[in-house]
C-alpha cells in the first residue's frame, strides 16, 4: 500500500467519523440533555440538592 493510498483511506475514514459525530450530536434524543447542559451555568449555585435552606455549609 502506497503512502498516498493510506492517506486517502485515512481521510475517508475521518470524514465518515466526523459525519457520524454530527449525526449523533444533532439527533433528537440528545436535545433534552444538551438543553439541560446549556442551562447549567445559569442555575443558582447556592441551592444545592439536599440543602433545605439553600445555604452553603461553612466549616
């Protein structure tokens, strides 16, 4: 196998991998997870799960 043929096959493989990742990322089943992840920076840090008063414990 010549180096040119190897590089051509490697390029085709990477293009197929890229298309597969794009299809995975934009699939309808992932929308809720990605929307939740997008809202994470905007959520209040002080109200951690399990805190009844919503205050951080210091100590």
